[in-house]
C-alpha cells in the first residue's frame, strides 16, 4: 500500500534530517573524484588547439597567435576529453565548482601567456 511506503519515507526523513546543506554556513566537502571545473596551467600550454578540437560542446577557444586560451564554463559538461587529449597535460579537472555567475559573459574564463617582445636593437646581446 502506498500509504505505508510514504510513511516509511517520511519517518526516514524525520530521523536523518534534510539532504540539503545550509550553504554557506556549511561548506560542501567534495570527494577527490568530483568533476568540478576545468583549469589550465597556462604557462605549460603550447596552444596546439587539441582541446578545442576535441571538445564536444565547443566550450574552448584557443588563439595561438595571442597565446590565449578560454573556456565557457556554461558550455562545458565536464566530460574530461580535453584533459585526456592535451599533449602536455596542462589541463586538469578540479574537484570543486566554479563561482556562480549572473551573466553568460561572466562564465567565460580567459587565460593567456605573456608574449615576450622581440629584443630591440639596444637589447641585442653581443
Ligand atoms: S591541448 Fe593542452 S597544450 Fe593544447 S591548447 Fe589545449 S590546453 Fe593548451
Ligand atoms: S571537459 Fe569536455 S565539455 Fe568541458 S571543455 Fe573539456 S572537452 Fe569540452
């Protein structure tokens, strides 16, 4: 009978308490294997574009000329494919989530390497 099933569920919930957390008073503890968000150790990136080509949701954009890399966190489904194909293993899946955003633009995370200027005539070594 459904009434007994419901009573069992209600009783269990009364004993165990709510499944939700009182955030931010209580911080969620993530497990080591939680797929939270993709990060790039940009100084190791060689801007090969493999991650962008492999991404099924087109979340990553790589600009080799500008040494720039960006990810749209609202498009990313944390499938981990970019992490797997990166030849220098500079991508990683962090086990915590990105900050909440209120606009789509805020979800676009940009990274870039400093492009060192070519030495000028007065900087050339002799
Ligand atoms: S695959 Fe790795 S090295 Fe290549 S552009 Fe992406 S993050 Fe950079
Ligand atoms: S985890 Fe998947 S969806 Fe997210 S950026 Fe990497 S390849 Fe794209």
